[in-house]
C-alpha cells in the first residue's frame, strides 16, 4: 500500500493493544487532538507508540493537532434545545441577554465578528445543523445583537462551534493555549504539528518562530479550513511542509456543492508545488457505529486517492467509533484497490510541471528508468526528507525506500505517498555507500533484482549537494 493512513487517538483507540492492531493494518501516523486535552494527557499513548515502533521496526509518527481559534458560542440557557425552521433566535454579547426575556439567545463575545455581521449573512452552528440567516441588527448598550431566522431545524447546545461563511475574521491561528501546547508537545517528542484555521502564510511563520524559541523544529501540517486560506494558498503552501484538506470546517465556510471541487483544486496545487497533502474528515463516518461503510464513503476515499492525496485520515472513526481497527483496515483495502487502478490508468510516473529545479526532473527520470528496467524499487538517502518527497511527487509505480540516520526526517517521510522510511546508522560515511549497503543486506530484495538509486555526489563547481546522479544497482549474492 502506497497511500499513508492517519488514525486519530481517542477513548476507543488509546490502549496499546488497539494501537498495535492499527499499525498491523497499515496506520503509520497517529493524530493527537489537543482541542480538549494537552500533550501531557497523551503520555501513555506516546510511550506505547514508541515501544511498538521499536518492537516492529516500523517508523511511526506522532502528529499533534493544535486547536487554534475555534469560534464558539457560550452557555445557552436550557440547552440542549430544538429549533424549528422559521424560528427567531438572537445572537450577541452575553450581557445583553436580559433585554430579550426568555427568547432563545446565543451568547458570543467576539465584538470584531459582531461588528461585521450584516442582514442576509448566513450563520452556521456546529456541523451545519442548524443554519441561520441574519434578519436585522438590534443596537443595545452592551453592543449589537442580531436577530437570526432558522433555515432548517436542529439542536442547539452550549459551547458549540459557530461559523460565518464569507466573513473575513482576522484572528491569529496560534492562540495562547496553542503556544503552551507547542512547548509541551516538543518536550514530549511529538514529531509534527498541525496548525488549525490558517488564513495567511504569517500564521505558519509564527508557529515556526514559536518552535525556534523552544529549540526544536518539526514539520508543520497546515489545515485548510477557511476560504481566506484558499485566497492566500500560494504563499501558504510555500511555508507549509504538509497540507491538510480539513473538510469539516471548510465545508461550513463554502457551499457543500462547491466542496468537492475545492478539494480537487487544493490537491492539484499541492501536486504543482510537490507538497504532500492529507484529505480528512468523515472519510468513513458511518463506521463510528457500523462495521461496514456506505458505498458513497468508499467511493469518496478512492476518489481522494485518485485525485492525488498522499494520505487519508480517520477522526471519529478511530477516536470514538465502535470499530476503529475495522475502519482503518477498510481504508487500507480501498487504498490498495485504488492504487492498482491508478497504476493502470497513469501508464507511468507523473511528470513535474515547469522547467525550474532540475532535481524534480532527475526524480522523474529515475522513475522512468525504474519502469523500463523493471526494477524492484527506488531508493535514496535523505537528510531532511526533501529527496524522498521529490520522488514521491512523481507517483512512481514502485516503492521508494528513503534511508536516513535522522528519525525526524523519517517520521516526516511517513506523510509521503509510496515512501517507506528506513533508519540507518551513520557509521558508513558516504550516503551512496549507505544505500548500497542497505540493498545488499536487506531481505526485501533478492539477488539479481535491480534498484534505482538517486544520490547527490559533489562535483567541482557545484554550489549545493543536490541530487545529480541516477544509478541502477543490481543486488548480488551475499
């Protein structure tokens, strides 16, 4: 399987036995959600993952998901309450509630949002049920209060997320809680951090500076959840290490019919920039309570992979679902079937766009050579993961073995489609020699098989030690 699987850890999956089963079906990245907990609350999970990594020899990645500036209403009197289509609801600062008697009132303390709301604007609560529309503004001594008309019936609960599609909300992606979680996450050994509600590249820069302050850098996964992020995508993708299409909140910002096309455009832009991309949210949601997914769900997963997703992620399915291992196993089966079809349909590696960066074209050439030589695999040595990412972006038909003595680079490589990270020691000084030694001693290859190696061998006048060589290595008898 070339597609990477991400599983969210929760009450149903934090036991070591369950984590072992998830690894056995192909999960290599574990998401730790910091929205309702901190890094320290996952100490047992982190220990289990590291022990399983040692036990199995499989490189595993721990991804901390920062909560970000999630906008939520406050305490709703009498909640949970049902609302019916056409029912009028008020939205405004909590201190203004008394002026409206027993009317259903949604408290919100963000004055910068309330000042921007205008009649006709949509307001969406929770996961889109219910939806409201602003009827009019009512000015009070405590600030503006808005009369909303319910567009579809649903349930109103306290402290739920609220969205304002089309409204430019200038809130930094990194909150005070996030800054505290960053420090704790780096201390406990988290391998990557996902940044929520990114709107501009400066949000990513701010997270990198925060990590620099603590003396350790890990890859940044940028979650695309706001339409503002789409408008600034070119500058954001340049700063990001990985992009995540977070369809839950993004689906509240845009119209649902537009969401599939937006997802495809994001994946296309990531391919153009050769950045790995994760598709997340409700991939197999019905498996929270059912042992099998719907036909539409498996088609959704397959389409995301065929569009070019490097990884697909399970959220509630593994965190609180009744069938966490079965859901991950189903994801793996869909990926395997889809990849076989992709190999038939593509007919060769994906050609890089543009003429800049010769390394991209060398990687593409290596994939072509592997195809024509009938090679067993491709292999490279990587310091940061960049070389492996360049090969992965070509979508080769063969597995890419990425070798490195640096566990940080290998754990990042788990986000890359078709890449198998391999830890090697640095006692062999030359990078190419390390790769050849791995091939000659590994049981993954048999004598006579060829493996295409890409490497960077310094030449006179070369400013940077970039990839500049392709070699076909035939394994001999040991």
